[in-house]
C-alpha cells in the first residue's frame, strides 16, 4: 500500500523558498507568475493492508516526524 | 489561475532524504514503513487566462528552472 503525504507551509507563514522561485521565474521572463509557494511530497511504501488503519498511522507519522505542525499543514492520500 | 508542479527524483536515482525519513520512521516504531521517497510541490499563482497556454509556459518553467531533468521528473496540474 502506498501513502502520499503533502506537507506545505500554513497560509500566512513566510515562504522564502517560494519567493525566490517566483523572483527567479520573473527574472527569466515568466512575467505571468504572481507568486509561488513550495512544499514537499513524501511517498511512503507501507506493509499495511487496511487503508483506514494505514491512514491513522500515517497521521501519527505526520504529527511525530513528517510535518512541523506549528507552521506546516499536511494532507494524506492512501493508494491501494 | 493556479498551477501545481510536482517534482520528484526519477526511479533509480538514489534518494538519501527519503532513506533518512524511512529510517527515522522505523526507529520511531513505524515498522510498516518499507521505503520513502521525497519530492517537492511548487504552487504557482499565474496571471494567465488560458489553461492550455499556461500549461505550455509552466512546462517551459520546469525545463528551465523548476526541475533538474537529468535526475528529476515533473508533473503539472492546472487549476482554473
């Protein structure tokens, strides 16, 4: 079973990486870029067989390690 | 218009970040984790009005700046 975790900065949290990307794109002539934000995707390969139980466990992984919940939010997708 | 770009290492390319994540999760007691891979998501806010034209431009952005196509692959999603 696969789990895909998307971790991104919460709205309002300053994102210097995103700002650099937007600035660089504009410098390259991509004037249509208004802003950019960068997050991460973590793809987990799991031994679990039960999707619901897997989601609960992956939520625990996010809270404990994968996301810094003070400034980041996360979203989980489970694939069979 | 919004564009979401997913950038990940191509299969076969060593992913030390992903390996560290998998190891740390296992150390925390999440024994069901077989492996992990980490990628990035870039969310772009665009002035463009035409989805097809926007996708072509974002592809160009990926080739020029957002992805290192030697070792990374990318996927683009356009949201109205």
